[in-house]
C-alpha cells in the first residue's frame, strides 16, 4: 500500500520503504547482501526508510541531515505514473545516489515524482551501505568488502523480479547515477554479474576511469586503523591475520560510534573507502576493461558540470572556507603541493602537472592560481573520467549523448567565483524547481522541465 502524490496537474503513485534485503545487522554486519524473505501480507509502503549510518560535522549538500540513521536501511522507494499497472510495461529508471560516504534515498532532492509523472516512467531509488559498513575489508574471503555494491546488485535483481507488478518493464531498466553513484554504475557496466540486467545507463560526473589503481591497500589501511582505534586490533593482531576475532569484535561495537571514529580520521573529507576489484563482481581492473572495450554494449547519456573541481574546497575548509567563502593568498608552490594527493598514483609527475596548469600564471596571481587549482582537480576526478568513458563507448558504435551543464542555481550556497559545481545539476534532473517553484526562477522551472524530458526520453527510447 502506497500513497498518491502530485506534480503540477499529474498524480503519481508513491511506494516508500520497500525492503529488498535482510537487515545487515548483528552477524550480518560486514557480509554480502542476503535477499529479503518473501512476505504475503500487504506492506505499508508510506514511510521513508532511514538513511544508512553516516556521520560528519560538515555541511555537505549530499549528506543526510535527518537525525535517525540505522544499519537496517536496505529499502527502496518507487514512484510510478498514476496509470501504471501490471501489463503497462513502463520504462524504469534505477537511481544510484552519490555522496561517497554520505547520502540516502530519502533526501528531498531525490524525490522521483517529477521524473515519473512528467516523463511517464517508473523511478526506483535504493539505499545501500556506505563507508565502513559498505566497504570494510581484510583483503580475504572472510571480509571481502564491496558490500554496498552487492546491495545495489540485489536491489536491481529485486526490481527485475518485481517491477512488473508495479507496471514496469524488467527489460527496460536504465541505471542512473551521479558522482560516486556514477563510478559504481560504470563498474557495473563491466561486471560479468550484471550482463542483461539493465539496458541503458546515465552517468553524471565521473566514472571508474578515476580509479586506475586498485584501492584495496587504502581500504585495508583504513580498516585496520578503525579496528585498532576501537580496541579490536593491535599491530600484532590485525584485520588481515586475525580476521575472525577482529570482525567479531567490530560487530559488537555501536554503529554510530564506528561512524564517528571513521569521521575523526579526516573530518573534512567525504571519502573514506573506495570500491575495489578482484572479486566475482569485478574480477578485472574496471579501468582496463573500459579501455579495452570489455563492457556491456548499451546506449549512454553522460556528462558533467562546467566547474566540477570545487569539491577540493570541501576538503580544505580551513584554507578556503567550506563553501569557498575565504580568500587565502596562495602561490604556485602551495597550489602544486595541494595537487599532490589528487594526482597520487597517476602516471605523471607533479612538476609536469603543475607546469601544465600554472606555467603561464604569475607566482602570486592568486585568483588565477585558485581557478586553475580547481580546474586541475575537476579534470582528474570528474571531467577526464567522464569524457574517456564516453569516448570508449562511442568507439564501439554505441549510442552516446554527451552533455555539459552550465547553469548556476539561484539558490546555491557556494561563493560566486565557484561557478557551476559538482551536484548542482541533480536538483534540475529530479525536477526540484518544478516541485518547489517558489524557491526558483521561471527560467529554472523551464530548464528543469527540459532536463526531466531529456532524461526520461532517453530512458524510454535510448
């Protein structure tokens, strides 16, 4: 049992908090997803699910600020057109939210009613485990990691089995993701376990090309540090050599406490773990698979925003202010130093990178140095991975539509010099200016209407 909501003059059926997996609590913490047990009675699908556990003290726009969070969070939301019923065979959009260690499907920006009602599609949005709950690893079969991606795979399988009851076509599912959601989506495009499960893909801002090296060593370091910090491991008794006892100890710890400990390692960062490869999901490096054309041959809608690199601001709030509202006088030497972590592990020297971005700029030309710093960061994390992925798909004669989003939202909290930054497009794709017209301009209403039509037409027609 769901509810009926409205967008403009159209009605949409809404089903909230549908379980797709057994709650990953107790002994199921840090295990792969187990399908939900079937039920026969009517389900009250009228309440948003809790967000998966996450913690930060910084105001990331993609963080879920609602107070209630839980490990029992593996639920999905569904929006359908009012006339949707078994046999109508509506196209389906399956959205993977971004946010790295943060986010959830209950955030208002991901409300699917505008896409569903105005685009005549079914929208599905699952929660999945984040940060240490989704990616803690020992590098062994006992604690393999990637649980959050196994969650997404199980949610997708649930949709394939059940979406017909909501009027959807299980053979017309478009995967749709933004930022880390797009990275995961691009990895699913090369996974042998997902072939045939979806027919199209929409990637907003990045792809797995960003991860040229396997992050398992980084994940292991963070996993061991957490275990040591909470008293579950020592230098001699570590998460790799004594996995069973360390994990048993970690399963007894309070979830929010673990999330707070993780946040304390780098409070200003929204990144703690990365998806890794070398398992059944991703037996090969996704970067190599994509480069060699070993991916599902499907139509693609892909693109990025014009000033993506502002996310560097959020990782250096003491220097730039969280929203870019501080103006430190940095020089080229400082800027090159800041780029070191971004280009770590890449096949280029920091000097060559610095020369490329700063060579024609004076040593103390702060404003242009600052601008080029974020251009560099945006290139390596978002623009180049997005463009490279699109080019590889186009080379194999797949239909590829590429967009550049360059409208600065009138309600943006970011400083004026930042421009059109990461995550700015999401509100327009999901029709927030249509649902909340009083906060936006008439131009933004029209822009959102166009994007809703573009995205849903692609889901229906490719």
